[in-house]
């Protein structure tokens, strides 16, 4: 089995490969970002729709609940009014007063001086107290007030002008019904005791029948809208800004606003504790957020209705989740409905910021994360690109250096080969001259020839080593793996090295026994070269009377460890690190020991080519032990 060692293995990381690697990295990053953007946007949209859906349900739910409550209240108020109108004493006084009014042609003085008015007021005051009514007024078929709890309310038709005639007509038709909040010309006593002028008032009315069962008048009771009526709408409030409110056909608020303090602050409502938002706030779009300091230059009359009111006043129901300004100018989302049956509209709204706080937060974080991702990706692409360029330069420099090294090795290999031939001739002829017995050399000539021979041998050894190293570096050195008998090999080497050792007074001992000798899987010639070199070093760097001992042991991974222990100078930790580098002598020059410093470099290469390993242990002043680990020959494995 032949092998060659290639010192240069750059195919995988060649400079050309680096050029190509740029495009996929960039594309992968863009692709990953696009996928992230898409997935992020899709999930964001999904959540946004979910939130909108549940918000719609939440706001929508508030409306039917509120309307139901209102209907219950309205029925209750109407039945109370009916009960009062059917009360015998009340009816009796009313019919008498109606006669007085008719006979005096509506003379209020006559009515006011009637005992029946006093009696009627007595009865109805009790009923008012019981049912929570604020007062009463009785109208004849023409809408003329012929009886009332307050004197000023009697003798005119002002009530219908203010409250509208719808409730009146309905009552004449026999229905108990109500009138939406309106501003009453009759002052109303507040809880504080003050008289409230132009106070918001509501009416609940019932027809008054004569003895024949004919409707002859309408009895109306006064209610405070800010009490029970307004409370109905407060039930639908949700969150911090969810508001349900009612407005009349003129687009004016007829329930209480949830934000009286804000309205007072921005001047939409008088800054008095008793100031009511009912009938004082138009559902108009101020054109900007009043709470944020926006002030419209237009008169409140000129302002348009809000998006909600515009639609509802046309009799439409609807919703808007894109957001529109409410009567404070705050961006809200809302659902609304026009209740034609009752003649007013209801809206359920919530501040946009609150309604979409989750979605807004999500959107904010989505963009923050996305930007961070883009930033991180751009950063890593730049870093990767820089690294790629750096590696490209590195690989290029390495390639160039290796190319130059290969050229040098090839040159050296050729040169060494060329030098060996004349060197052999020089040595051969010198030996020939020295051995010529016919014409023996003079003493001086003989000593000169010996010098030539010694120097020549040294030079040849040097040339051989350089040739080996350059062949290895050029990737041209071949090895042939075969079964090698370790005993035979080491025995032969020891015989060869014995005389060399003797010349330095160093004993070379082979402790490897013939019987237990294993077969190694190695290149016979190159393993011999390895061991000769190590023994030769063991002799060279030894003291007089020292020894070099060869032994072996089996180690893991089916390998044999050949140990070469000497009793020489030993090596320090620092020296151990450098001795395998070419031309590194670790201070041996100072000891005047011959050498070039590439023997161990070649030795290590050769051992590794044979799938082995070279290592050493050494103690300065005591000696070194080199370990050559070589695979055992196994027939099956071959
Ligand atoms: P050379 O022997 O030609 O100098 P080598 O590559 O064989 O080159 O060895 C490198 C260096 O390692 C030597 O110069 C010497 O300093 C050190 N060295 C090698 N073998 C031994 C040894 N057995 N004992 C002590 N030092 C050694």
C-alpha cells in the first residue's frame, strides 16, 4: 500500500470557495428576514382582528342591554303615571278644573283660585313623593295647561313648545308615554335647595278619561333625567373610557357624560358643581383633541356632528374601529344605533388608545423587534463579510506561501539529487585513494583524505536529509506499508549503531526479545530511518559511559510503542516544544555536536505517514525517552 504525504491541504478552503460563499449568506439572511417579517405581520394582523372582534362584541353588547333597561324604566314610569291619572280623587279634581278652564276660557286666575287645584296638588304631591316625580302638569286637548304643581305653569301652552308634541299626541291616543329631556321654563328645586332655571326635565304622561271613557286631558309628571334615566346609560360603561350615552334628534346629549370634569376643564361645560352635561353638550366634532389643548375657531353651532352622530341622525346604525373624534375631540371607536321607536340615538364608545392599547403595544414591540433583527442581521452580515474577507486574505496568503514553499522544495529536491551524484564520486574516489596499496598515500595525504572523507560524509548526510524534507514538503515522498518484524529490524539497527556508540563510549542495548516480537504495519526502510535517527541522537546527545536502550510495549488502539531511552543531557519543556521544527537545534550548536536540525522533523513526518505517533519525555540532566507508536500488523485488516 503506497501513500504520499501532502503537507498542503487547501482544497476545501481555497480562495475561490470563499468568493462563492458570499451570495448564499446574504440570500439566507434576506430570506430569513422576509419570513420573519411575514410571520410577524400575519400574527399581528391575526391578533388585531381578534381584538377588534372582541371589542365589537363588547361595545355592541352594551347597546341592547341599555335599551332593555330603558324600556323597563319607561314602562314602569308610564304605569305609575297611569295609576296616578286613574286615581279617583285626582280624576275628579282634574275634570272639575278642566270645566273651570273651559268655562273661564282659560282664565288662569280662576283656575288658581279653585279649591280643586289645592285638593289636586295635595293628592298628587303625595303620589309624587311616592313615585319620585318632581311635579305635574295637566293639559287639555289643545295642549293648554289647566293645572300644575307650580302656578307659573298654568294658563299657557309653553310645555308643548319645549317638550315637543309627540308624547302629547300619543297620550291623547290613549297611551301612557314619555317625553325626552328638554329644558323646562319652570324652575326646579335642586337637592341643594337652589332653584335651577332652564333645568333638564323629562315627562311621563298618561291620558285622563271622563266618565264616558273619552280622553279629555293629559296628565304629565315631571322627572329629573339625571336621576334614573341617566343611570341606565352608566351601566354600559366599560374600562377607563368606555361610555354609553343617548342623544336627541338635534344631536344633543340627553344622558350624563362620563367626563364632566374634562368638559368643564376645556370649557364645554360651565365650571359649577351643579352644571349638568345633559342637554348642554352637542355631539359635535371640535376638529381636534380639546384635552390636548386644541381650541376650535368655529362657533359650536358651525361645527359638524361627529362621525357617529352624522350616521345615527340619519337613522342609521353602525360602527367604526378606524377611529373618529368624539365631542371632546378624543379619538374613539364606537358602535351606535338610532332608536326610532323612542326618537333618540345611543352610542357606545371607547377611547381608541384604550381599545387598542394591546394591539398598539404589540405593533410597537413588533417594529422594535423587527428593527433590532434587521440591525442584528446587518451587523452579523457585515461581521461575516469582514471575517470572510479576512479568511480569504489568509487563505490566499497561505496558498501563495505554500506555492512558494513547494517551488523551494522542488528546487531543493532537484538540487540535492544533483549534488548527491558528484558527492558519491568524491567519497568513492577518496576511499579508493586511501585504500590503494600500490601507491600508498603519504601521512599528510592520508590525513587530508580522511578530512575529505569525514566532511564529505557529513555533507552527504546533510544532502540526504534535505532531500527527504523537501520531498515530504513537495508531497512527493512515498511510503510502502508492509508487515515488519520489529525484532529483526531493531536487531539489525543495533548492530549497525553499536560501533557508532562505541566511538562515543555509549552502549546501545536492544531489550526487544525475539520470542515476543510483533509484526508492525510500516514501511521497513522508513521505520529503520526513524529508529536510526533516534538512536543516533541518543548517542550524539549522551555523556561518556551512557547508554541507549530499546524496548517496547503494546498500547491501546492496536499499536506498539517502541521506546528509545537514553541517559543524555535531556531536554527542558521549552526545548521539547521546538525540536520538531525544521533547523531548530535547541542549543546543541553550543555543545559542538554535529547536526543540521531537521532529523527530528523528518522523523516525525515519517512516523505520522505510517499512521503512527512520535512523542517524548525528558528530564534535564538525566536523559530522554522517545516513543514511536506504530500500528500492529493484523492480517485481517489488510
Ligand atoms: P540535529 O541532531 O541534527 O541537531 P535533530 O532534528 O535530530 O537535529 O534534533 C534537533 C535537536 O533536538 C537537537 O539539535 C538536540 O538539541 C535535540 N535532541 C534530539 N535528540 C536528543 C536527545 N536524545 N537528547 C537530547 N537532545 C536531543
